[in-house]
C-alpha cells in the first residue's frame, strides 16, 4: 500500500512502500533530468530502489556537472590569461 507523503522516509522503497510502478519511475527520472539538467541512463536505474538511492544518485550527478563546469571555467580563465 502506498505511503502518505508525510510518511515517506529516505529508506522508503519506491515500489513496495511508495507504490511507484515502472511508468512512475520513468516519470521521476524524466522530471529529475529536466529539473537538474542531468542525464540518467536506463541501466543506472536498476540500482535505484529507495528514496535514498534517488537522492544519492541525483547528488552524484549534480556533483559531476558542477565539477565539469568548474574545470571548464578554470580552463577558459587560464586560456584568457595566456
């Protein structure tokens, strides 16, 4: 039985506790990609089973984006200073 919104915890399971089916998972992924400007491959979803998994995955992807942008900005600043 799906949990009420206030009952959802980091360790809540997407399918068993929250009641998200495969279509719901797909919609969740599409929303995360749009909101955060990240790309999530279908294969990567196999390990996403809990709310904590979702948070950790999105956080990791955002850190990669930030690090990549920082590296590019640093490189561009270096090139301008030459």
